[in-house]
């Protein structure tokens, strides 16, 4: 067996062994990423995961050869292409932070597609007056200030998704500007047979709870409109029913303890306005009290007698 074949078989065994050991994988794009950056990433990944690069044809062949034992790998085959690699990890968040920290600034190179807009602010450069013709070729207004070239106005050098010209690349290099940052970009996330967009990892528990509550509100609205009681619409039905009872009490002489407070407000508009102002000021008071507690330890409060239940009701809360 030739040495090249042995090397390929060893690579295939390592690739499949990593898929057997790790259920979480980042498929990353390392275009424009230097070997030194990748080496730094490998060092930081020690104890948290492993990075494996390889030729696309070899990777596809290894994956196809083990589909019978690991059918979940089939969907990864179509995602292998370009300068891609695998980052096997135990925890997505820890490894993603490592990958984000691997991005470094780089000079613009001719022929590269600009990933972002690039502006050059007006400034006094360190370039000698002999470089004036260079700026004139790029239609950049300059003047000589104390033996150096001064750029007179802000210049929009590059637009996003446009190709970098040799002139613009040379300009940014002469000014010492590194407009772009390159590093391992996560393209696809693989988690035990499921592949999804990396943006899914940014979804927090609060986002899930907010989405769930929004769905509950829509279901409750439909149930109320259709007059079909459910668990989500029942609280609204009870509250609406109580409002009807309260309206009847206000319209006639019949009263009950919780309605007396509202009737007293209607008889005294000034008291109602004062109660509304106190209710609106309560959040601000709670915020200031919270800040005060951070600065000073809370002191034990004296026990107070419980208030009557009927005095806790406030229709305007």
C-alpha cells in the first residue's frame, strides 16, 4: 500500500472517529484565513473540541463510505465545498466564542470582494508630497500641509460586495488601514443529525417565552371572537364578565364591597386623579428603591397588620 493511500485511510478513520466522539459540529468557512490563525484556534480548542480540515473530495468519499453505519452524515455531504472545515465541540457557546476571537484585521487585496463599506476620513497623512499623483488618479482631493499630504474630505472608498481595485488596495495599504476582518465563519451547525443555521444559537429562552406568549394571545383572541372557551381564553372571559357585573353595580343602587371603592372615586374625581398619578409614579419609585438597595443593605421592616382584602382592589392598576 502506498504512503498516499495510507495517509488517506488514516484521515478517513480520524474524521469518522471524531463524528463518533462528538455530536456537535460547526461547519466553518476559512476563506482568507491564514494558517497562523488556524493554528491559534486549534490551541484554544484544546479541551473543548477539535478542528479538522481536508480536501473536499476526500471528505465526501469518507462520509459516503460510512453512510450505512452513520446515515445521519448524509446531509453533511452536500454542505462540503469551498474552503470548509469541521470544528467538533462539546459546548456550542464556548467554541463559538473561541471562533469569534480568532478574527483579525487584514489589508484589502486586489480582486477580493469587499465584505463591508470602507470609508477614509479626512486627515493629515504621513505620506510625502511625491504621492500626490496617486491620490489624483483616485479623484481624492488633497493638499500639502507641513510637508505631508492632507485628505480634504471623507471618501467612500469601497462599497460592500464590490471588487477591490488595485488602486484602492494600494491606497488603503499606504494609509495603514486594515478595513476587513477574517476568521472562521460558521456556515452550518450540526447537532446529532440535525443541521440548522447558526442564527438559531442566538435565540434565548426569553425569545422563546415571548414567542409562546404571543401565540397564546392570538389563540385567546380567536377563542374570544368565536365564543369558544379554552384555558388561554378563560381568564379573559372571567375578567370581562366581572366588568359587566361592575357596570351593572355602577348603574343601579346595588353595591358590594369591591364596587364601593370605585363608586367613591366617581363621586370624588380629585381622588381618582391622585390615585392614577400614584399608580404611574410607582414604577419610578420601585426603580429608585432598587438602586438604593444596591448601595445600602436593606434593614428589617417592622411587622404591619394585614390590610383588608377589599382595600387591595384597584380597577386602575
